C-alpha cells in the first residue's frame, strides 16, 4: 500500500469515541490508523456489546471487535449520574473530535446536548452518526443496515424482477456511513485549522448509502426508470454475473466491454456474439448457456483462464481464502501478528495497530489521571 509520508497524518489529534458496534468504531479505527489517539468511552452497564458477539478470539472478545478497536483505550463513566456528566465535561476539552451514534436527543436528555458541548469546548468537532439523521419523520426510528439500504434505493436494485430483493451479505450502509463520517471529520479538522471553529456533523447511514444506487437514480433523472434485474449492472446481461463451477465454487464474470467479452469467448471456446452485451429476453438463453459452460470446469481452472485471457473473470473468495489470496498477500492486506493472534486488517488509512483491543474500562484510571483528576476524586467517581 502507498506510504502516507514521513509521519502519521493525524499525529496529536485526540478522538473521544462514544459509539458502539460497527459504523462509529470503524470510522474511529480509520482515524486511529491515520495516527490519532482514540479513547473509547463506555457505560458501566454493557459497554460496547459487539465485544461479546461470536465468533470470539482467544481472549474471549469478538473477532470483529479486535479489528475495530485494537489500539484504542477504554474507560468507563456513567453519564446518567451527575458526577459522570461533570467528569465528561471536564475531560471534553482535551479532545479534538467526538464521535457518537446515539439517537437524536439522547445526549440532550443526559444534559449533554450540542449547545452544552459547544459551550464546554467551542473548537470541538462533534460527529453524530445516526440511522436517518437528526431530523425528519424517521429520525427517531430504530433501524439496521437492511432498512437503510431499503430506504436508500440500494436494496431495490438487487435480484431479479418478480423476486424479493436479495439481502446483502455485507453491511454496506454501516460502512458507507463510517467512510462518510471519516471524510467529514478530516474536512472539519482542515477547516478548523484555518478558522479555529468547531463543527457539528450530522451524518446519516441511510443517506451515506444512497450513492450506491447512483445508476438507478441516474436512469430516473434521465427519464428512463430502470427495472430491477434488467440493467447492465444489476443482472440484465449474462456477461455480468456469478456462476457455479464443477467443484461447487463460484466465479464472477464482468466482461462488459466488447474487448473483454471477445477475450472471454475466445479463451472459453464460445462464438463471440456482441448481442450478448445487450439486455433483453435473449439473455435468458445466454445465462443458461454460461451456467452449463462454467459447470464444466473447476473454479481453479476458470481462475487460470481468467488470468491468462485478462477478461474480467475472477474467483469468488470465501472466508479464510482471503488470507491466502496472492493479491492480498502481495499488498499486505492482512498483517500477521504471530502467536495465534488474529491477523490485523490494513485499510487505506495506514498501518493497523498491532495491540490487543482494550477490555471494558481498562484505561479508566490512566485517562482520568492524565486529565488532572486527583486520586481521591478518581476513587469517589469509580465507586
């Protein structure tokens, strides 16, 4: 991966992370990879319950929690108690960025609304990452990734017409929201360096996912509403799809352009027909033809053919196969930590932390003492 420069880009930036589960913690993990110090504030009751979601690593914490939180520090405060709120406001000026994923109004009910936070720290960059944003008729509704994709127009372009839209195996809206939050925070840090002012960032997981339905939206705006499953990129042509091989594996074919389709046909022994790249009723016969063809060889054989013909044909990797893929190994996507520990996942942001993720509240004393709390204050607060 490309080096970022002589030192971490966010060296000296301090992030206070109140979020749980996936979107917020992935955003702060990216900031951590860029060099920021990330302190994870957890409540004393359950904390981040992703920590205990199977599958678990050897230390009893979730494998996903490892990848999202390695290198962060964890401390505990009870924001429902006056002493916890007071301690929070005392700590806040030490941080550049606050990331939270509460429903709109929750912090305000705790006495920590945006106006209170702004008075306590005028230069704070406050990123609120929620399902539907801070206002609108759905602002207070519960939701999960599938709901956000449904309302973002993404789910509506998946699967064949006449069948229910297909459930994604990946958390697209969650990750889109995390990336959007990261970009917004970086932009806010850059702006603050110029004017010294803090920012309130209202990020919606649903809205962050909407660009993934770009081509469907473009069709609507262009006066030609697309039909699910009939677009070139949504299953409308057999040359853009996935197929089962003779050994039970799967391959992805994306020979959209004539040169790639001709290369595939030449290598696979098909008569190249450019009509195969045009949506229509004839695609049913083409798909059946390709299903029979791909079922005649193993996934490894098709992968070799794809590499030799350079025709946009790649194997569908599953599970641990990602760790052994030649491309991923050459790029160092997964960093071996040794001693049976989970490999660290690299991101575009930089080198991953090779530390273990924190246990709940592991750094409470350390963080509060750094902030100037006296030992007797600390003990009273913790009790």
